[in-house]
């Protein structure tokens, strides 16, 4: 159960037998992937303890100051896994969440109330003047329902699972690991991806227009995944990852989705190279840590392709 930070700190001092159980900087790398949370953490409201002294998995209440100036309390796990659909600022807080929700419409406005009041009431009917009605026909016997429930029908109120969730039928029937052009693929998320594609196209020959790879198991209701760049001849997918404008991309649950995507590609016989910026941790053996898209990005990417598929095979696709 979460506890206040002073109680948590005192308990850690006792259990570890140290006046400072976690020195400053102990968890700097663990928090580096959440720059927004680093900016919004306030040591002055947390007993002077800095964020790099707190494990991300600690069950402790911390004070945060959102970009709108609202001070609120949340645990590290809550901050790293807040839902993103109702965020109004770059990080969750109760006040911003209330402002983001649309206000419900009133049940009856004043104009509707006036129209209801002006509507004439239906006169009451005297039971003695009611004309007798013909007896209605007896109801037809109902056909008994089969006690067996169809396999694709789930109980009402239950959440769909991977086995019962429908799969998009637009994915063509292709062998697992085949690259193709998908109509379901989302548009590029940033202009950096287009710049990276142009820089790689100037050095390497590969089929243009391919944006999807057929996988064996459903990935978010599709039997396909959509890498940023698809090198079909080399069977290598390239992803450009950044924390985004608000520092919320490719962290928390979105990092879990990235790992699932990489596993789906590798099970289909592909390899993945992720260009990780914003101090994002490496997810695979061939990921590259970058400060951004520079002149050295494409040469480093080509060297990594040579390490994966061999220099003779990769150099055969280099442009003269």
C-alpha cells in the first residue's frame, strides 16, 4: 500500500541501515525516459528528496506540479501508466483531466420545459365508456433456444480477449514474413521519418511503397505490423523512436507495445533496428542510441545492417 514519502524514506533508512539509503543519481537512468515527469517532480514538496533517489517501482506518494500549475499527489507507477486519451497537458493531473472531459448536456433546458408546459394534456378516459375489445388471439408457442452458445459470442459485459477479439479482414492472405502495401497502415507520425527515408534511399536501393509485414499472430487486431521503413530484401524493419513533444511516446505501456511488435517481427524471420532518441533505453541488440537525425545516422545504420546480414549482402544494394 502506498505511504507518504517521509514514512517511506524512514523505513528504507531502517531497513538498509543508512542515513541516505539511495544516493543522488541512483535511478537517473531509469527516469531519463520520462523527461516530462523529471520536469514536473518537485523536491521541495517531497522532503527535499530528488527524483533520482526514488526507484520507479517504489510504492510511495509523491507530489507533482503539472504544466498548468496544478499540484497533485500520485505514485511513480500511476504517473508512468496514466491513460493518454484524456490528457490536456503533457502529463496527467486530476484538474487537467476534469477540464479535458466534456461537460454533460442538461437533461432539460428552459425552452424544452416551456414547450412541455404548453403541450395540452391528454384527457382522462372514463372506464364506464370504454368499448369492449375483441379478445386477442392466444400467443404462438415460442421456439426453445438452443442451450449451446456460439463459439464467437462472448457473455455480455465481459471484455474481449485475444481469442475472441475479431481480426481485421483487410490483411491479404500471404505467407508469414511477407512485406506488402497495406491500406490499414497509419500515415507517418513525423517529418523526421520522411527525412530518414530520403537519406537512406540516397545510399541504399530497396523497394518503395511497402509499409507492412505479415505476422503469424494478431497484433492489435491485425495480422500485420507497420514499421517506419521496410527493407524487404534484407528482411529488416527500421523504427525511429522519440519521446515526442510531450515526452510521452515510447514509454510505459507504449514501450511494452514496441517490445511486442519487435517479437512479432522476429518470429516472422525479420530483424529490427530501432533508432532511439531522447535517452530512450535500448530494446534490442541492434538498436542505436542517437541525439537526433544527423549526418552520421545513415552511415551508422548501414554499419548495423552489415552486422546483421553481412557486408557482402548489404553492399550489393548500395547505390553507386
